[in-house]
C-alpha cells in the first residue's frame, strides 16, 4: 500500500509534477498531480496518489483521496481481476472531507479555498446528519453538484454532495457500494446510481446509448483499480465546451503557455493536443533548417543580390523567413504568425473520431 514520503513528494513539486498548497491557517498541505504530469504521462505511485492528498508538516496523513484513474483504453485491468461494481459517473467536482481544528471541511483536489470547496463545506455543515458519527479513520469523497458548478450534465437545479467513495487513511482500503449506500442514508448524502453489469462489453454498449445528459460509468475492479467509461455524446458536448482547437494550441505554444491552456482539458483530448503541438514544432524546425541551409549557399555580401537569389530559388511563402533569417532575426514568431494561416480546420474543435 502506498505510503507518502513528504520529502520525496516535495522533490516532485520542485520538478513540476505535483502541486502543493498550504491551508490558510498553516500546518496542512494538499498535493495534487499537475497538468504537466498529465500531459507528459508521468504516472508514478506519488503522482497517482497525489490527487487531493492532505499531509501535515511531518507527513502525517490527514486525508487520503482515491488514486488517479483513467479512461477505458488508457488502462487495462490486471489479469485475474474482475468487475465488482459499476456506478454512474457524476459530473461535478471532487470534494474531499477532512477535519481541521475540530471542524469538518471539504477541499477540492487542488485547493483548500476554491469556490467549490467553500460551497461544499457550507452545504455539509448545514445538511449533513450526525456528522459526529462518521468514521474518522476514513476519508470520505464526494462529487460536488450545484447549478453554478455545471460542467456538461444539467442536474435540473439539484444541489448537494454525492458520496462516491471512502478510503482508510492508514491502510488505503475502500468501502464498497453497499457500505457507501448505508453511510449516505445515515448522514444525508446523495449517491450515484449503481448498475448491475459485470462485463466491459455490456458497459461499453450502455455508454454508447447514453445522451449528453449522462457522463458515463465508473467501473471498479477487484484490486480497487477504477476505469472511466464516458459516453460519446458527453465527450462531444465536453469537447465543444472546452473549445480546444489547433489555433488555440498554436497561440499557447507561441506564448509559452501551453500548460495553462490545457488546464482542465480532459485526458481523452490530450492526445490530439500533443499531435497539434508536434505539428507546430515540426513546421518550425523544417522552416528554420531550410533557412539555415539557404544561408550556407546564398550570396550574402549584397542585400539586393540576396533578395534576387531568394526570389529565384524559393516560393513567396519562404521569402519573409529568409529575409528575416538573413538579417539575424529570430524567425519563430514569424513562423507562428504566418505558416499556418491557410491550414484547414484550424478553428475546428477536436473531432469525434479523435477521442
């Protein structure tokens, strides 16, 4: 079972794979894998488990959230394991319950003070029944649902906390669906719908039949690993709302802000973002290399002769790059601005067949 080492985790924080935020009161630290880790597929025991992990300064576990899990197709079950439960995937924000100064609080996985965390804490304090009866050895996890926090699915004005998991802080084992049902009933939480399906083919078929008003399923295996199965209709709606296009990626690469741009882009879209980034980098490298080759053979002593040589040997699309390169200028920005102007579908979102 994973046991966090706060010094090792902080090395990963310095390297950019994990984020760290301190509680406003001090003394508590929340760790979450970064978009950089997600984009680069850097999944270690630490990055997988730092998904809202809360530690004290000496490394004591205050809250142990469920580890990162992937979309179907990104992850395969271990041989010998079997499906133990299939639950509705609720379309909200992950909320993690913890205690601080003898009070219950809910954090999101990256921030103690996000709007969702504050809303969820208020809802819990106003609506939870007998919170003193909760098992303090467990970390309880919720989906935070309220109209202002809508992602894609419209819950028709519903608000509240959907209990989606509970995990031992010390040992990491988790409650099963029937146990979670009992906790939710006793303490006034909502629960996702649980389905009777035990093979992945049936689950995939059911997801295909869903509308955009349903996100999909969370499938749990006998080794406690999970996998997400999202409906195509949901992914299409999310893709449109996310608005990831080639031109947006181009502008982010140009500004050196790709990591910020992809914050919140779902796993299933990152492959296309990577392909677009590679296309951009390849074009920049090709044009730069051709300019360098041209300068090695071009007449450069006389500017007029150089211009005539360029016009005789290269198409108009290359002239600006060669003139700028010949003057010793950095041509990267010029390439970003002009090389992709006529690219087809530059403003089109990721297509359905790229999921």
